C-alpha cells in the first residue's frame, strides 16, 4: 500500500494541475483517477505483466506536456496532430462525434476498472480524437491521426492520447494511428476505442517509432458488430519499453484479422498482449504476429483466443513467429486457447528460430556477402506483414523504414 500511495501522490499533482473539463467528462476523469489510486501500477507479480516490469515508469515523476510541440509532416496527409485538427476539414461522410455520442461510448469499450494504465489515460482525458463515420459511407482516403513526442523532455513528461472511432453500419474506412519519435525520456500512454457497426469494413493501423528512451504503453479495444470485417495491424519499432494490448470482441458472423510486427535491438523491451473474444457464433479470426530480435532485446507475446459457450461454429487461427538474430536476445511467447463451445475449429502455434542456413548459403553462392544475405533474409521475414497493409503510401513508407533499419545493423 505504501508503494501505491507514493505512486498516486506523484500523479495527483499533475491530475489536479490539468484544466477542468465539462461536468460529465470531469466526473469520468475523477472516477478513473480514483480507480488508478486503488490499483497502482502493475508489477511482475501480476500474471499479465510477469515478463514486463514498469518499475522505471512507476518511479519517474512525469510532468504535464507542452501543448505546442511541432514535428515534420509524414508521408500521409495528417488530419489530427496530438488530438487537434490539422486540416481544414474532414472527408465527406466523416464528422466529429457529438457530445452525446462521446458520452455513450467513451470508456465503455476500454474499461478502466481492470487496468491501471487505461485508468490513468482516462483520468487525463483532454484532447480526444472522436470521429463518426456515417452509415454507409465509403471513405477513400485513410484517416491519419498523428501523435508526436516532445522535442525535448527535461523533466520527463507524460502524454495520454485518446482516440474514439465510431464506424456506422455498412461503412468502410481505414484509420492510421502513428506515434513518432521524440527526444529524451517520456511516457506515451495511449488508448483507442473502436465501435464498428454491423456490416462495416474497417482497417486499422498503429505505427510506433518513438524515441530510444521513450516508454510506450498502448491499448486498443474494438467492439465489432454483426457481419463486420475488421483488420488491425500493429508495427512496433521504437521505444526503450513498449507494450501493446489489443482486444477485439466479435459478434455473430464477424471476421477479424490481427497482424503485428515488432523489431527490437540493443536493450529494447517490447510486449504484445492480444485477446480475440468470440462472443457470438459463426465468427472467424486470423492472427499473425512476427518478431525480429537482435542485441540484448527482450520480447513478449501473449495471444489469447476466447470462445464463449454460445459461440458455435467459430473458426480461429493464431500464429506467432520469431526470428532471433543474437545469442543474447530472448522471447517469451504464450499462445492461449480458452474454448467453452464444442463445435469450433481453433488452432494456435508459435515458433522461435534463427536465419535459415540453407537460404544463407544459397544467397552467398550467388555472390551476395554474408552480411547482406542476412539483411535480405531478415527484411523478407518482415515483408510478409508489411505486404498486408492496404494503404499504399503507408506500406511504401514502412518498406523504406525497415530497409534502412536492417541495413544499419552490422
């Protein structure tokens, strides 16, 4: 209790120092902070965090951010930057969510009762990106939401990005959340909620390339309607410590795809926890996460598939593949199946390996040096995930980033 009280005290000053919100939001903030004060930060004694210590976050005193950070524009037209509109308008068929819609959905899909970081994010709700895609709308261009770290962080600051996407029935859209590099030690504690209507088609991408000293804690919760088609892809390349939680709850006839790529070197630590909740019958899900580890990096993958009692005719497949490039890199992988229905088809598997010796020999026999051959094979391993990205400009940008990243390695 003493440790929790110390942690709460360190955050209380920042909590009381932020500007007050309108009554309904302020009430939500206060309830969430009270819950955070009860929970405290997770420790390695908690099953979901036993391979990931957040002690460095818990003992750091983070201040409030400067709202005027600026960064260079990326490859996609940015519609929001750090929670604020960055363009003159939104595409036809997309609008800002109303207060009533926000009250109905905010913190309803991402509950703050069970997670300290979600509670902390909710306690600091401020600049919220809340979008409504109208029923039947087909949005051709991706909705690009950009979050940038501080140009300088002394003392360290914490930012709590919050995104709420409401996709109407039979709508179609692509959302790109991008978290880009800042300088120094800082905390990004992000929460995204998606409510996907019946028959909607939504592609969601999260790209994280934060600074070498940054902490990134992210959680995405998707509630999927009947016969919806939802795809999410997580790309984690940056940060000293990165944690991504992804939860998708499926309705009847829903199709969901969860893809991910994590690349870590040096002393980086990256943790991916996913949950696919088949709550209704006739749901289908596919999951593929791939990791590349070098140096003394440590990665964690925990993928959970839950099939509830009434979710008959579920079809689910989960795969985690890891490429370990050094003797000092480690991976803890744990695929899980929890099945309470009897008419289902579910599989899962995980692999950990090194570069294929025969493939290396083949490339070298064609005149390619050993170092370049290793880089090509590593790039090809990652390319499988990148090729699944449906936004051409984003796919091209990631291809360049990965090519440069792998060619930096010796």
